[in-house]
C-alpha cells in the first residue's frame, strides 16, 4: 500500500503530504492547527451496521404518522409522505417538492449510496461503479440537512399545540432515530481508507 497521500486543510486550504497514520493518531495543519485527518479503526462493520439500521428505519419514519391532530372533534394523522401529497394538492408545489427532496429523496440517496460503498468494502471487491457512487455520496451529504428539517417539525409542533391537541406519532420517533443513525454513520467511516481501497480496485 502506498503510505503517502495528499490532503487539503478544510480550514485554510493548505495542502499537506501525509504518512498513513497509526491507530488514533491525529494529523494537524502546520499553519492553522486544524485537525486534518483522524484515523478511525475497525469502522467497516460499524458503518455497515449503522447504514443498514438507517435504511430499515427510513421506511417507518416516512410511512408512520409524524403527528395526529385533533381540533373541533376532527382527528387527522399525517406521515411525511401524506404531508407532501397534501401540500401538493393544496397548490404548494414548490414547498411540497422541497420537502420531498430534503426529507425523503436526498436522505434516501445518501443512506443507500453509503450502504452500497460499505457492502463493497466489506466484501472486499468492487461492486459496479462503486467509485462514482461513493463520490456522489460525498457530494450529496452536504445537502442532507435532516437536523434542519427536524427543527422545523419541532417548531411546527409547538405552534400547533396552541391551536389543537397534538399527539406525537411513531413516525416522529423513527425520524429522530433516523437522524441519529445518519449522523453517526457519517461520522463513523474513514473516507481515506475507502478511497484507497477504491483506487486499488481501479488499477
Ligand atoms: Zn489549516
């Protein structure tokens, strides 16, 4: 294995040539002392499990009711999917597409592309186009802002609570779990090791 690689500081863009790090070693930028790279050990099984769990919980998070509201004798339960459909039928086309993309489509692509790359790493053989898939994952995960969406739901809940009786549904708990699993799976993997493996397969 080639033991040297180049990495740019995310803080000041200075390029460094690094040696392959040992366990729990951290590389720091020589100019601004920002962390350049932290080696993560035994991440393959951990990331694989987290992404499998995320893809499973994705289904109830989207299908089960996020909340039920009762006002003036009417009770209505809404899941993310039915919420998107209702927004669309109500003529809020832009908002419905935005919610669909940010809360359903992008998170799904992000989780499934990471899972695909991790299966390939675990099997230690290249699945078709794994390099493109993993690059796409790296681009997309900057766009996935589940936590922002979560905050929106919580703000809406507090506001709705003053005009109607709001019961939190199973979907919301699943969504919180999905949020945590997504964050932990993104934090758990070592993209240097993954890229190194993909590069070796491409040779
Ligand atoms: Zn720096």
